[in-house]
C-alpha cells in the first residue's frame, strides 16, 4: 500500500509517496528529500539532534511518523537563513561559540528558534537551560548555547520592533 503525503517544507510544497507508514519524518527529510542538516543521533528522541519545527512547534523528527505530519509545515535548519543572511539564532550561535564539533548544532538552533517563538526564552539563563534541556551537546558547549539564545532573543525582539514601526 502506498501513502501520499503533502508537506510544506522550508516554504516549498512537497508531495511524497511512501511505501511504508512507519517512515519517520527524520528519515523522510534525510533519505528521501536529501535535507541532511537534520541529524540522526540517538533515533529515540533523547538527544534532540533531529529537532525541527512542525507547524511552528519543536518536534523530534525521529519520533514523528511522516504520515502523521501530512498537511503540516516543516522548517529545517536549511530553511532558516534568508539567502546569505543568517537567521539571528544562527548568527548568535557563531558569535557566542555555541558549538564545538557541530553535530548537535542544527537541532540546538532549531530548538532555540522554537523556544524563542514559543515565548519561553526569558532573560533568565536557568529558564533557557531548562527549555533547551531536550537537546544534548556531547562537547558541553552549554554556556555558549545559553548566551546565544539570550542574544538571539534580544536580536529577534529588536527586529520585531523595527518591522512594526
């Protein structure tokens, strides 16, 4: 049996045929659509390396069945930058050394974008650490990650104020 699903991925409408209803969103993105920025870490929802935004909310793509995402809007790390202009979270991660080996970085960045959009990234570093606790960094770049989220939150608030004027 074949399943046809339609998703908006990074702003582009895509229709995909699936032969197996057990295909995860992660495997669809990486293996079928060649969007390899989303990383496969633990494949159990424990590390957060596969974090993407689904309808504006953070999800572990390794736990989401692709068929359950039918009609949804997915944003991956490849969809954040605007051409050569980095997303404020990406720029803040660079400015604050919020990564070392880089394996977890796409999931960390996507989680930070979601955390800020959800209004859960307050000015308290402890609140940010708690909000980002589903994303593990084996290199322990947590100080830089926290500073990057704080900075990105301010950058994005400034950008919102400018666009409202």
